[in-house]
């Protein structure tokens, strides 16, 4: 499926410049990729990684610089041009069509057809073959895409990239929504691809993944290449982090303070939702961080969303400081002091076209109004103070949320609940797509909020994160809490066992219902 | 981060007032001026006070409906019922029985019918989970039917001197109807741009799920948006009853389409979340001026409709262009 390896680099990008209104996203970036390698692209949030690969994919036109592809200088005027040249891209934000079926999405743009009629059967077969290769034979090709989970959609978007028989596949944070097991699947496929001579550009904020799969590393900082072609396995982590951030980051979890009090702030009892999860009970005290560990699809997000009132429970109660909340009412939960940073920040949390500060002040805007009247900038200063404290970049709070990089958008969502002053904070994958520097800032922030007496529920697919941050861990499997223990009594292996185990020893599963 | 410090040059206050659609409203002003030039060149009556006041008076009724429509569309919905709700309100407030109570009751009645219809629309859409297009289409049809039934398909003459007098009253030479229109626009602008209600409207239209998860009461707000639109239809009903001195089930036919077209030409995104009231009003003025020019030049209404259709297409083309160049994150 691939031509013989080209002598010299398959791809060379030189001095790429991309200017957006008010921000120079790329300011002279170089990148070399050779056939058959996994080239990792590292950099903090907003460093320009996604912009660079969008330039490569023909989605952005560079203002300056040169792209040499297979020995020839090229300009990709459109995504179709890059596609035809053999470059496939898995974007950070999924670019699939929710209304089409899985198979239609996989073959979108190059549908197998005869005389202008598309051949559904052929598309289905192709999709099925690729999904099996990705380790997901259970995803039906005829299923409407919008009904798959985020992880499922990510798999489909990978299948779509594979469908093109590309010579270079770019993956922008593909692992962000995947389970550890699925990440291993992905790595297996990447190894198969590179063995065939396909080159992969891999972007991730998880440095341990870079070590495992990467061959060479290029580091971006503030739109410039600060290091090229470092060996991925032997470069010390501390060096990489220093190159990315320009400083040394304590890559550790902040120490836990002693619990503030014994006051139970959040009390969940017998919460159930038909078909999603059953009989979930737990409490969170002031100053406590409770982690929910589990696989993608085990029901963790559904549980926190139901606690928050965004889904209506079929049974059970939620109390905040002893007061029972109206079931299925988000305004009631927010009035009681709850806040949710949801899993999908783009679709569930942000107003992409609105300025950053209005995103931050959305729940709290009444506070800045007099009798319902609100000046256009009445909330600007207060919101800017919080985004400044979280070091959101670029720092201009009037910028539309759309133009921020993924990690900075996550900080905007957190800023929202800081401004609101929550006493119960529900965090669903708060560090997804967040760089090492910002990640440790978020960890510190979570601990600081806890120290100030907030009750925090943390959902994360990264087991070390749950263990490092939470005081107590609930393991969720198939919609049930199967284990609860102080995080000190657990280790990563034990949690992974509990998370995946088919039938827990001695548990009377599936009774009733 | 020194890169971020380089900002766009500060825009003038005037530009800010007209903007949020990337200077599009200034484009509409240019179109208006162009139409004016065409008017001056092709007729000698266009640039007379009498004619300009006629244009404004004609714009005022659709204009009031357009204010309500702008709220609904920015909030992510659509209201097809406004024209016929206005007709129903005009009929209800001009029955012999209602008129016997005097003008205060007549006005109250018109507003109550508008608000009631908006409330029903809102409830059907939020709690009934019917898509706005269908719910308000059903309201259009039933309002039409109800108006015909109450009036027996006859025009009801307005006998009350106060209501009949509104359209004939002028203050400083300008018809009272134009003042009413202006007042609705000013109140609408303040509510949309200077209140939490306005902010929420943009938020809910832009991303309803995000708004809901941020704790906004999306259902209540959506209902209120349709109530606002209904209220505007009620106000317009009094205006049209006065202008024509009748209440009739034939009033307002296809007005909803003119209002929607004006909103779109004004740069408001049909999918919600973005738009300006000033743009919508400029859209109304452009439309009414075109009609006026055709009448002054004795041209057929068919040609006029073709011109309006072309204008809508051009506006939407510009809109999608602008959207694409502003980039997708
Ligand atoms: N369409 C746009 N308009 C304006 N600015 C943009 C646009 N897209 C990106 N930017 C800016 O360009 C810079 C680089 O963003 P980019 O998305 O490439 O970062 P990234 O390295 O991919 O970060 P992350 O790890 O958070 O995904 C950021 O400052 C961002 O705000
Ligand atoms: Mg990115």
C-alpha cells in the first residue's frame, strides 16, 4: 500500500508562519518527518501544535514558509489537496458528521461508487474491516455516528484516517478520550503502520506515551521550534518539560492537607438511572476529593451528570448540606452551590463565539447586574482576574472562546466555577488535553479548593491522577460502584484490575433490575 | 506571553454600536444610501418629507414584529405565527363587545392575545418538545382559523376614537406609529444588549446544552422569548387596527416571512447565538424602501418580490462567507 521509502525526509516543513488576528500562532516552525517513524510533537497548550498540523493538512494557509513533501516543494491549498498527496489527519476536535452512519463517515470524501451511485455494502465492509483492525468489531457500521460515545467517535475518526491509505497520518491528541486498553490498541495499529513505512505524527500531553511509542520528538514553544528530532526514548523527561515550559515543573501531586471537617457536604443515596447505572451511594465531606475510576462507558459521567441534575434519576436522592435537591434540575443544583466541568467542553460547556469573560461569568452574571441591567463589560474585570490567576493564554478576555487552544478552554471552564464560588465541584476529565504545566496548576488548584472547604468529585480515565489527587476512590464498573477505598490503600494495578474484572468475586451482581 | 499583548486596534464607539457582525451593518447602511440615490435619480417624489414618513410608517408595523423575531431567532428558535397572531389580536380587540369597554380594554385585550399565543408557543416547544417551526406553524394556522371564526370573515370597523386616532396623530410632524416603533426598538435594544435577559438569549441560542449545564433555566427563558414575540405581535395589532381602522383575519398575511427575511438580511444567524437588533431594523428599512421605490416607479409587485428574494440570497451568501473566513476552531 505504500511506495518504497523516499530517500531523505518524507516531509520537511521550514520556517512556517501563521498569523491570526492578534496572535502569531506559528512564528517560524520547522518539522522533519521520515517514512516509518513516529514523530512526536510536544508543546504547551497554545504552543501551535494543532495550527501546524492544520497548515500541513491544507486547512490553514501559511503566511510564510516552505513545505517539502516527498522531495518536492508543495502548497496545499485545500484539505482535498493534502488528502490526495497522501496525508491523513485525525483532528483534535472531531470533524465527523453526527447525522451520518459510521460507515458513511469512514468513507466520507472518497465513497466507493459505481456510476455515481454509492455502494453502501462496500462502504460497510470497509468500515467493518477497519474497525476490527482497531480492535472494535462491536461498533456497527450502520449506527448513526452521533449516538456513539466520544471514545467511539474517536475510533471512527481513526478508521477514517486509515481508510485513505495515507503515507503520513497525523494524530492530534488521539489518546485524550481513550482508555488505557484502547491506547494500547492504538499503539499496536501505529506499530503496524510504521512497519509498512507509513509515517505518523503523534501529538499528546502524556509524556509516558511519547516514551512508549515515539521515535523522535520536536518541541514547540510559543509558535517556535525550540528543539528538533530529539530521541524520544532517551531524552530525560525533565529536559523535555523544561524545553516546553521554559522552567522546571514539579511533576508531582500536591500534598494532601488534613480533612477540613467532618461535615458531609454532598450526600448521594441510591441514585439510579435505568440502563445507565444502579444504586450509587456516596458522600463527600468538606475538603475531601473523591475520585471515580472506571472505563470509558462505565457510567461515571452519567453518574456525575445525574448528581448535577442534568439527567433525571429514576430513583435516589442527592443532598447538599442535608438539603434535598429537586431531581433533574440544574438550576437547583447550581443554587445549592454545585458546579460541573463536563466531559465535552466544546459541546457541553463553552459558548464558542462569545468572548472568554462572558463564558466565565455565565452562571454568575446576576451578581454583576442591577435589577437585571448589565453593562456589556460589567463582569469583565472579575472574570479577567480569575482567568489571569489561572494563567489562561492568550490573556485577553475579550477573545472569542473559539480561538483558544484546547487546554486553555478547559481553564476557562474551571474559571467559571471559581468565579461562581462553588462548594461542590464535579470535575469530569478536568485535565484532558491539558499540558504538563497547566496540569500541575490544575492539581494544585483542586487541592487548594479542597483546603478551602469545597467538596470535590473527580472523574478521570488516568488512574495515577485519581490516586494522586483523590482522598477516596470509588471504582465504577458497568454502572455500579464495585469498590470503595481510601486512595492510600490502592495502587494502579489494583485499580485497573477492579476496573476491568468481568465479575467481581462474591458480589451479587445483576440481582433485581 | 508577549505575543498576546499585540491586540487589534481599538474600534471606535460608533463602529462598536453597529458591529458584532463584522461591519455588516455599515454595509446595510450603504445599501440604504444606494437605494436613496436610486430613488432620487428615478423619481422626484422620493426625497420628500411626506414620502419618507410614508416609508417609516409602513416599516413600523413589520418593524415591531421584527424586534420580537430577532429575540426568538437569536435565542435559537423561529416564530412563524407572528403575522396571524397579530391578525387574531386585531380581531379580538375590535369585536363590538370589546370595543364597548373602551380603548384601555382594547389595548389590554390585544396585548393579552399576543402574550397568550406566545405562551402557548413556548409551552409547546419546551414542555411539548415540538420543534419551533412546527409549533408556530400550527399556531399560525389556528390563529388564522380563530380570527376568521370570531370575525365571521368580515372586517370589523374600529369605532373607538382613541384607537382610530393613533394613526392620525402626529407629534412634531412625525406619525405616532413611528414613535411606537422607535420605542419598541429602543426597549428591545436595551433588553438585548444591556440586561442579563439579553445575555442569556445569546447564550441559549449559541449553545443550549452549555447554557443548561451552566445552570440557566433554558425552558423558562425559551418560553419568555416566545412571549416577547407574542407581545410584539399584540402591539403591532393595535397599530394595524388603527392604521386600517379595522380588525381583520386577513391582516398580516405573510408578514412573518418579511420579518424573518429582515432578521436574516440584518446578519442574525438563523441557527441562533449571534445577531444584532440594529441589523434587523436596517433590514426592515431596506425592504420597505425597495417596496416604496417600486411603487413610486409604477413597477409590478412581481419584479419587486424577485428583487427581495435576490437580496435575501446575497445576504446569506455574505453571511456564510464571513463565517468561513472567521475560521472554524
Ligand atoms: N482560528 C483562530 N483564530 C485566532 N487564534 C487562533 C485560532 N486558532 C488558534 N489560535 C491561537 O493560536 C495559538 C496556537 O493554538 P493551537 O490550537 O495550535 O495550540 P495547541 O498547541 O494545539 O494547544 P493544545 O495543546 O491546547 O491543543 C493559540 O494562542 C490560539 O489561541
Ligand atoms: Mg491542539
